[in-house]
C-alpha cells in the first residue's frame, strides 16, 4: 500500500504542475530577449512517465517466471532570470517495483534528487558567480536479497542522504550547457538509521550519523532537444565529480547520469536512462555473477575466514556501480 500511494503521488505530480507548452516558452524567451533589464522570466517544464511491463507463463517448456513491474519518473525544472540574476531548480524523482511469482514485491528503481543553483552574471560574460545545493536520497528500503524483506536492509530514506553545498563559477556559453566549478565545497553524508550508523555504513564512523568532507567539486550538465536532428528526442546528461582535500584526494567520487526520452506520439514514449556511481567511502558486498551467491574471503588452503561469531566474512569494498533502465509507456511533457 505504501508503494502504491507513492506511485500515485508521483503520477499526480505530473498532472498538477503548471504546463508551459513550446509556444508559451518561446514567447517568454522572446520577451526576455527584447527587454532583459526589466522583464522577469520564469521558465518551467519537464517530462513524466508511467511504465508497465508484464509476463505471464503457464506450463512453459522454456522455463522462466511470471512477473509484472511498474515504474514512475518525473523530471521537472523551474528556472528564473532577471537582469544579471539567475536561479535554476531541478527535481528528479523515480520509483519502480517488480513482482515475480515466487518473491515478494521489491523495488528496482528508487531516486530522489533536488538541485538548486543561484547565480549573478560576471559583467557581460557567459559566466556567473554561483552558489549550489544538491540533495540526494531514496524513498524506500533496499535489501540484501531482492524480494526477501526478512533479510537485512542495507539502505533506506536518509540512510544514506547526501547534501552538497558549493560556491564557485558557473560557465554557460548557451542555454543547453553548464559547467560549474567550485574550489570550496562541503559534502555531508547522513545515515539516519541507528543500525546502519552503528555498522559504519556509507563512510560514516561507526555510531556516527553524519560525515562531513571538504573538497573541490565539478558539475557538468547538458540537455538538448532533437540532438543531431532527431525529432521528438530529448537528451540529458549530468556529471558530478568531488575530491576530498583531506582524505585521499585522488580517489574522486563520480556520479554520471544519462537520460534519452523518445516520443512515439503525444502520450507514448520510450526512455533509456543510465546511472554510474563510484564512491570510495562506500563498501559494497561482492556476489557471484548471479547476484545472489556471496563471495567470501578464502585462505590459500580453501578454508574461509570467519568473524568472532564464526560466520564467514564476505568480500566487500568500493566498486563502480551501474544501473540501466529501459522503459516503454505513458509519457506527458509539461
């Protein structure tokens, strides 16, 4: 029920945001071009999608499992510009669940991200003195074993939560491209759950709920409608790089996202999103290629290393994380 309410609220948010169609947006841009010094311009828009998939098998000789899944996604922006002042805000939300016949309902997509960037133009150049805030977390619990809610959860809302605050210079040569550079950045990792905090998850010291890092930050964002002349296609990408000045500055945290949305008709769309993460402070348990069988520390004689309770010690450590989602379903541009 909790997940159903969440998916419903995401869908409602797609419908309830004020719509600015392309002709209205063009009119606002023309007004701003005519009188940049006086007009106040708000630009708003985005894309939302709701996707379903279902497989039903009965006495199927080839094997397999029946399954059904649903995924909702909203990407929305609200931007302001007047004279030399700009304020850009983006909201990216997604959540998906899947049900296989022999497993409990479990999530296969979960994202909550908010970005806000305030800037003041440097004379007449395409650059701004800027301050940026980025927040990332998730909506729901994540578990060691998919579909097994009796297993130990390994993440949940605000465990982790990431907040980045930065001041620097934002280069914007055109409306599609932004490169933000900050030599003064604070990255805060929050683990609001007692069990995960006591375990020292996500880089916090065991028993602590907050970890603060000081460093340098780069954020590149690019979006293009109809890239390479491809009609009804929207391309978006974001790359975040962070280096901790005081702790292994060469081990750079990486977050790279890509979204391609293709409109088939007014309401039907195909979207492909990828998400690559590397965080040197996050230790991830290792599994065999099936994603289920743990990999344990093994001695030369073939015996397993064990902890104080006699349980085998699973191999874990920082590793590149990658997620890809291909969706076909209902889409609405607003």
